[in-house]
């Protein structure tokens, strides 16, 4: 039986990448050992590391002015690392709240400096992304922070907010590399790899080179972006196998037509599942408003919790795993990251129509 993995993360990886990693597991490129055993100072791993940074920038269309860092601690560590490095004592950071993870980022920043809430849809249970006319920036923010996709509530920025001359900082953990975007509007982009880029353990940070030296001298060495940039992410032992896997995933994305190709692929998957929701005559109710729907995490409810549990069980028996909603909100969540096939999304949509027909 084919198994379709709808888990929110760690998430599905491209089958081609898993097959290549399996083939190279015991002997990478004729070296005679695994990448897991390889010194991070070896020329073989330095080549992997360099290729991963080059591929990342190439996919975003960046030739210069930015560095790509491979760090540890997940996106959650960046909630504090960002203000440590980029929020001076005499400045304010603006945060736009669209869900749990943006709240967590705000909370960490408030421990370290001044924070202004530029917009929030918390009072609407985060069913939508704030409109442009709702965003009220502070006078001169050090940066404006957003979370581009919200895994728990299933919302996503369809277009980037206009913040004038200020630069954005973004947590893109759950939609990085899923569609084209203008990277030059950002001072920092960070993402845990375990949804769209690879296995857990690697955190990717894209940062403007002229932002690297903003950190005060009091920031610990390991938490300074400049430390990792100066040492090409090799200051200490990095998650070597995770970076190797990330590099393979980036190569796979290039082979799919880059970000433009991924956007078409992801639109087809999301359309299949949202079509099943919208065509169910109210049996399924989406959480996100139509203009804020995520293409990565599709959240919806059934008429009762009993039916939701039954649906998850039926889906699991059909080889579709990871569909239970986040523990804080319940319901159903289908995570259809880059590596989810169109066949998987269509199989779920078919099951949804069948289940609704039998239980309406």
C-alpha cells in the first residue's frame, strides 16, 4: 500500500532524494565512508556545504549581497537570535501577528527589547492575514517581522506586506522554496528545514551582508550571525548529514523547474483539496478565509469531533497519515509541502468526497 505522509513536520521528503541518500549512505562519492562519519573540515564536506549555499541563492535569484547560514536550534532559536543581533536598545521592532509562531517570536523579542504590534488577527482566531490598511508601523522600526505561512491555522501571506523603506524579517519555515518571492525585500529569512528543505536539525538563515555586524559585542559568539558567516557555517561541527540532505532537496527543486515549477505543483495540490472542501455543501468547513488560504497546510473541520476522529482513522487505514489537526485547535490538517505528490493530494480529495457522501 502506498503511504501518503501529511505530517506537518518532520515532513515528507522527495522519494528521489531518499533513494540517492540510501545509495550513498555507506560510501559517499567513492570516499569509502558515509557523510555522517565525514569530518566537516574535509574537502568533500566543504564542497557539499558550499554547493548548498550556492543552490539556495540561485533558486532565489540572488547573486550577491546575502549570505546563507546553516545553523542549529530550529526556527524557535531564531525568535531570540534575531532581536539579539538586530534590535538595538534605542530602536523598536515591529511584529505582525498571524498565529502561534508569530506570537512566540514576539514573546522572545519582548524579553530583549522594545516591540510594537503592527497588526494582529488574534481576535478572529487567526482566520485571515491582516489587510494592508490594518498594518500600523512604528515610526522607525529596526525591522518588521512576519510569519509567511501559519501551520496551525492554515493561513498564508498571498502577497508580501508593503512596509515602505523598511526591510522584512520572516519565519518561512513552512513555505520556504514553495513559490517565487522577492528576497531583496528581506533583511533576514529563516526556516527550519524539516518541512520543505530536508530533515530536522538544520536551520537555514538568509541574511543581508550589511546586517551581519549589527550585533552588539555582548551577544555570545555562537549566537552571532557574523560568526557563522565568517566561518562559512563551519565555526563548530554543524549538522553535516542534514546539510547534505538539504543540498539534495535543493537540487531536486531545481530539477522540478525551480520555484516557478514548485508554485504550479503546489497550486494543483491545494486546489484539489480545497475543491473537496468547497464542494461538500458545508460538510467540511475551512478555517482560513478564502483570501488567506495556505497552499502548504490545509485546515478544516467536520460536523463533529466524533466524525473527525473517524475520518482520521479511515484515512490512516487507506494509507494517509498525519491528518489530525494541531493539538491546540483540533480538526483536520493536511500538510502538502513541496514533496507531496499530486497523486497524494488527489487521493485525499477523493477520500474526502467519499466520506462526506457516506456521512452527510
